DNA sequence: GTCTATAAAGAGATAGAC
DNA sequence: GTCTATCTCTTTATAGAC
C-alpha cells in the first residue's frame, strides 16, 4: 500500500511487490513447482540470492500471493450488500451480488486467483490456503441453502452441488479471460448470472415480458 | 485391452497399465512436476529403473494418460446421438447429449481427465494435448452456435463464452466428485443440464405446467 | 521384470562481500 | 539491494547384472 515498484524512481531495485508480481505470473505460466528460483531470477534480471533478500523462501512468495487472492474473495462474502439496508435484503439478492462480486475479484486479481485455484495442498502454506478456501465455499453453500428456503431458487438440487457448480463456472474464467478482451468484467458477470439463474434456454416467448 | 494388472496371477510384476494407474493418481495428488520418479517407485514398491523399463521417460507416462482422457472426450462429440436418426436431431438435443456425455466421461475417467484439465503446455507432450483439447472446445462452440441459430438457446451471450462457462461448470466436477458418493453420474448430469439450460431460479409457478 | 550403482544436471538455500 | 561462490540434496535417466 505504501510504495509501489512502478511508482519508484531510480534504478531497477525491486521491492517485495515488484518481485511478487513477476513471480505470480511465472507460477501461473509454468506451475509453481516447475518454476525455479533460478528462473525467477532470470526473468527479474537478478541473481537468486537477491530474491532471498526479499523473501525467506519460495514458499513465502506463494503465501503472500494466496493471501491476496483469499482476502479479495473473503471481502465479497463478508460485505453482503454495500447498499445500506443490508440485513433486509433477500438471500437470493445477496447470492446474486456475491456471484457478481466473485467475477469482479477474479478479473481484478486474475493472477493471484489463478494461482489460488491451482493449489492442491502439498505444503503447509497450501493447506492453510485451502482451509480458508473451504470456509469460503461453506459460506456460499449456506447462502444457496438460504435462497432455496426462501423459495426463490429451485430446491431439487443439493445446495452444495449448486454452490460447487456455480463457482466451478465462475472459477473457470481464469482459464481463458484476458483483460482487454471484448468481454468486460460487468458484461461477464451479467452472463454468468444470466446462465446460473435463468439458464441458456430461450424463454418460451410468453407474450410481451419486458427486459 | 489384452491383459490387465488386476487380472494377473503370480507376484506383483507390473505391466504398463498397472503403473500408469498409480502414476496418474500420484500426479493428481501432488501435481505432475512435484511427483518424482522416486516417489512413484516408492508407491509401486519398485526401484526407479523398473519404471524406466515400462516407459521411456516421465513425459511418456503423461502422454499415455492424456491420450486416454482426450480419446474419451472426443468420442462424445464424434458420436452425436447413438439413437440412429442422428442427422435429423436438433443441435440443442445434440448439445444436451454432449453435456451429459462429458459428465459421464469425467466421472468414468476421473483421474485421467483431472490430469488433462491441469495441463498448462510446458512440454511438447502437454502442448500436443492442448491442441486436441482446443479442437474439442471449438466443436462445442460450433454446436452452441448452431443451437442458438435454431432459436432454442438465448443468443444474447457469445457462443464461445457459453461453451466455456458450461464446460467450466462441467470440468469443475473433477475438483470435488468422488465415486461412491451420494451423487451418481446420471443424477449429476441431470443437475448440470438443469442448471445450464433452465437455471437455478424457480420458475414463477405459471399455473399447472407439468414436469 | 527388477535390481544396484552412478552419472549429470538442477533444485532451494546460505555466507559474506560490495 | 544485489552480487559471486558454494553447500547439500534431489532430480531424470542410463549401464549392466540377475
């Protein structure tokens, strides 16, 4: 928050954030395990030991990146509706808001979230991230369940299956979305919500229902 | 096809398929790069060089596993509808059939498909697999496009976005589905098709529309 | 079909100078 | 904040015996 690499004057001289950005990009390109410190050093135009000046270990780089992604996603579920009359809003409205918010976090934090979604839990750092991710998933499932109880969502599909499939759709965005493409984040969120809530089938033209 | 490991009498004596199964499981557990030949040897109760008797390289193990997954998926799009009156069926019906078929391939070939979906394209083997996967994606997009032209699917969302999101939902199944769970493959395919085509929103109870 | 032994390269990480 | 040099361990893969 205090001092960005790109805002600095003077010679290269990386700070932690500057290195982090390059590292996350490389991790996403080759995979975390396949990316060696030597490769990072090469990309940065630094020696390996220069990297160890900024981070205690390769694991710590991953830790900081995953924390950024998780913080963004957690913020989405923790603030149900920024409007003000938050508590009064329906679970369905909050769910829709969370789906849109998640799409925006994915797009805004694309590299970090991409990395997060590929974590398998091999190291302590990865397991710690998975614990937070599962807590997030549980909150989504609870929200779906509440929306089903309200009667606004179909209740013939298990809430946890709904939550997983809906977020499976959202998370898959990291596989192909690239900033600057034809599809903006708002439009993409609209599409996701449209498919998830109303489906792909063209409504059987029931008269003159407005949009 | 000819001789399965589990059907053999006598002492361990692995064949290629037997090793392949263990290897794919390990690759999915730790990631391909993080899984060393030494770890595979330990799991198999063999020495490292015994593995090299069955495969020319670590890459070749991956190659065979990815081919199995891709062959399964390709079979789904290549045989539109097994009914017989294939050519006459609508694109929408064929699309629904493909969605269900893909879910079944995912479930039946869970380990191999899981591995395929994690491939990033770092090696020649991985790039070869990605080429086949992209060809598959294009056929799905074409099918969606055709279904939109028929007027059966909403046309306000780009066909390639629809294809990616729908398969994002389907592919995410590998992240959580475990055989023997409460959800069978048929039920799961029903759920996927229900969400994708009709959405989560409970229809506004328009009288007494039958199921 | 499996073994031991080994080669050759690359990994993560540290020491200490500038 | 970065460097060179180095340590130690692990990696993929091969040679050759049983």
